[in-house]
C-alpha cells in the first residue's frame, strides 16, 4: 500500500495525507507510547488523559528533540569529567597510594575515591593518610588488576566488557564491602545475565555472601532449570560440604519445584 509518509513516489503524486501504511502507523503509536511513559508520574490520571488526548506526533517530536539536547549535554559533561580519568592514568597530582596484595601500587586522588564511597572517606581520615603525598592504604583482599579496575570505575563509572567479565565477582564483593551501590548494581546485572550451569553454584555463594536477594533467587532458578546437570556433579558434592545451609535451601527449592510440576500434571490428567 502506498503511504503518504514513507512512499518513494514524488510528493505531488503521493496519496492523500490520511493514507499511511501499517508500519508507519505502528511506529507512530510506539513513539507516542514512549513519550507518554516519560511524562511526570506525579500527574493526576485525569490530567494525563486530557493532555494525552491533545498530543500527537508533533508534540512527540518536540519531546524527542528535547531528549536529544539533554543527551548532547550529558555527552559534553561526560567529556569534561573524563579529564579526571586522564589525570589518573597519567599520574597527575595523585595524593594517595593504594597497595594491593600483589603487584605494583596504584596512585590515585583521594578526593575522587572519598566522594564515591563513605568507607574510603573514613579510610582517608585516618592519621596516616592526612599528610600530603604520603598516605597509603592497603587492600589485602584485592590483586593489582582487580584494584585498578575498581579505581577506574570510580573515575569513569563504567567498565569494559573484558574487565567486568574477568573481575566481576571480585568487584561485586568490593562494591559490597566499600559501599559503592552503582558498582554493585553494574556487577550484579552482568553476573545475573551470565549465569549458566557451570557458574550457578559460585553465583549462589557470592549472592549469599553479599546479601543479594534477587541474585540469589536468580541463581537458584538456574540450578532448578539445570538440576540434573548440576545436582549430580562432583562440584555440587564439594559445594554441599562447604555450604550445608545453602544445600538445604537448594533441596527445599527442588522439592517445591517438583510438587508444583506434579500438581500441574495432576490437573491436566483430571481435565482429560
């Protein structure tokens, strides 16, 4: 069907303005739905309904232009803040030495770290860190690469795929220990999206250690989906010996899942 919006026909020969194809119609509906979802949630339902009735694609286009301006401003702001990362990588005016459990020390700016973590702020208030260019803090639970990834995140708010893949679990523990919610959320999202039969037990241990309820539930559900592969493995035997209470939780979840399946089968049989 020819469309007054997307038709390749020369404009003077295009169909009337009220003739649009299904693709453009659905696209317009999606654009309106998205822009309406971005409205303030504090509006009364009646007011929202009245305003939405008066809005069309023109208003949606204006909103999208506004979002584009906001996005450009954020990019400009990010580029401005990124100068801190350059100062870190070049070692410009650093004033604290971070000592990992292995590998060379890392020099950073205490003000950056202190503003991102209340735990770090308390560390730097210690007497040994108050002198200029003389303070050092020991991180006995982290290696050089892990600690560097942590510090880079504090400066930039992001991690490369390689680093989060390699150090995600260690950084999740660090985020929990040093009270860095954004890093914790970033690591938890990655770990949750990469659970598989090989690491489900490790993730369950990690989630329990860090009191991550949602991640723990995700790990248990993964174990249930792959129960034959996981429960009868040698790894699960070692896991059960080290984590008696967790193995009990897994057993309860398995029994609950089994009862649910039996109930569904029973209902299906009765209907037949």
